[in-house]
């Protein structure tokens, strides 16, 4: 089957890389949810383990092909867009939680990571292959251009680790960039109200990342910039600093201060 450019499909064609990804995935507890199985490079190896696997594929032709191929085994193929599947369905399919694995199209990397953050209590573990630059950003620490909003979210809510690089030649068709595999282990339960507060303050902080934090847009605060600077100081953050200089723990302290207003 031919890759569809409109869906950003680049199929993994290196079985050794697939084996490394599945070995890492199987270090986490089943059952497994595979996002975007494509031609089944990872699905084949997951099927060999005999453990329950749900593979969600948005491409109708690929979903039909995979369904015929894996009928009668431990793999269930679901034709759907992962980003549009309701949380309730995932909870019903994975009542005790599960582990996510996927070779993600570059165009949907950030939306999928954001969705996994929302579903972190359903899927507390993930092994993801993404564009190498994206993995570097997601795993970045403070001070630097790579450190951004998603870096902070994962720094607060999870342990995100770059595991190994994957050359572009390992895919068909070969993309213009290299990839990397990362693992994500979400931490214990974080109240949703605190996560919402974290989103609010982090987005505000990075909205004008070239300027100092005191200049952040804060329409959600009745006291405006003065109140924002008070919150920053309460969290131990210098209002004269910049967003990329603030570590995840300080952003968590800022979110806590915001929830206590």
C-alpha cells in the first residue's frame, strides 16, 4: 500500500528499530494502545507477544488491511482518529490503564502529546517515535530556545526521556529529517484544577517569550500586571526574567499560587 502524503505517512521499514521500540514498550505493563500502526511494523511484534493490543488507525484502507491481517489474534484494529476518540471510550477499553506506543506523523505530534497529557491517568506510560527536533524540544530543560510550553508540561507532569535516534533511511518514503524515540512516564495524580492553572500561567509566560515575564498578557487576572508580578514573586520567580529561564518546578509553584488567589 502506498503512503498518503496528506496524512504525513512515513512507514517504519527497519525491523531492528521496530524490535528496539517494542523491547522498550514491553518494559512497561500491558495492555497496549498503538497509535498509527501504518503497515504494521510495530503491530507485528506486539502481536507476537500475545498480550492485548488496540491499534487505532485513521486511514480506512490501512485499517481494513490490518484488520484482515490480525483477525483472530490479540490485536484489535480500530478505525478512528486518535485525537477524536472520546475519553470515555478509552476508559472503557483500558479500565486498569495501559501503555501507548506509536510512530507519530510529524504534523500531529504536538496535538497527540497534549491529548496524552489529558489522558495521563488512563495511559500513564508512552513510547513515541517523533521527529528528532520535536523530541529534543519535549525533553529540553530551561535556558534555551528548545525549552517551551510542552517542555514545561512534561517537566511538571512526567519524566520524559530521549531513548535513541532513528535515521531517516529507516522509513519509506524517507522523510527529510531524522527521528528519535522517547519514553514518557507520567507522575502520580495531579488535580485537574492544578493542571488547568498550569496551562494558564505557562501559556501567558511564553506568549511573549522575547520579553520579560512582567510583560506577559494576563487578561485572566483582575489585577493585571501588578497581580501577575505578585504571583511570580510568590513562586520565587523574578519578573525581570524570561519564560525560558524558569524551571518546571517554579511553574508548578506559580500554578499553585494562582489556584490560591
